[in-house]
C-alpha cells in the first residue's frame, strides 16, 4: 500500500495593511471634498449668472416702459408733447420708478421690486425679491429736446454712482436716448 504523506501547506494571506487602508480612505475623502467644492462653486456661479440675466432684463424693461409712455403720448391726439409733464416728471429726475401698468413715471415710493403674477412690480405686494430698479431721466442731453433714459437695477447693496455700476457691485444699467419725433 501506498502511504501518502500529508503535509499541511502553509498559506500566506495577502491583503491590505492598516496603513494602506487609511491612505486609501484619505485619498477618497480628498476626492469627495474637491468634487463637492466644485459642485457648490458651480451652483454659486449659476445663481450669479441667473441674477445678472434677470437684472439686465429688468433694466431693459425700465427703458422700454419709458419709451412706451413717450410713444403713447405721441399717439394721443390730445397731448401735444411726447414728454408731457403729466407722464414725465420735470423735477426729481434721478429717483424714479415705473411699472408695466403705469401711465406715468413716478417719483415717490420704494425702488424695491416684488414678484407678482409673473411680473416684477414696485407696488409692495407679491413676493419680496433682491432686485431694485430706479429710472433716471435727463432732458436736453445730448441735445435739446432729447431725453436720456437710464434704468439701473441692483441686487444687493445700494445704488452706486453710474460709473461704478458693474457686475462686481451687483449692478447693471441700460441707457437710451429718446427723441421728440413727429412733433
């Protein structure tokens, strides 16, 4: 008979050491923190871009509303002046406001905009927003009879001088020259 010798084979177990596991967890944690920071930074930039776009459109809307008043005055046969004093204030031309349903540029009231029924309004009703808009009217500049309309929108802070109105100050403006035409 054959005798089989049995040998116990010694097997070395291979695996990760404690140090290797700690280093792996550290590398993964650094990767996760970097990824989360990138996502948060991207969301912040997206919010800033959205606010800039909204503010730009609100500034353009301010100029267009004033242009609409001028055009309606011209079309109204009972009004002899496109820039009639009833719709365009002669005094206090630097702190004005206007809404989509206004038939004049107003010199009193808050410059803060509220969101109501899909529109931004000054009337104090609706959802509070971070945006404020003011209209500046400069008659006879650049030439007599013309009206320079500047619509300034800010989101956060206070209204800076026009020269300092930029994105870093969270301020945008639109400027247009309206003429007296058809008179």
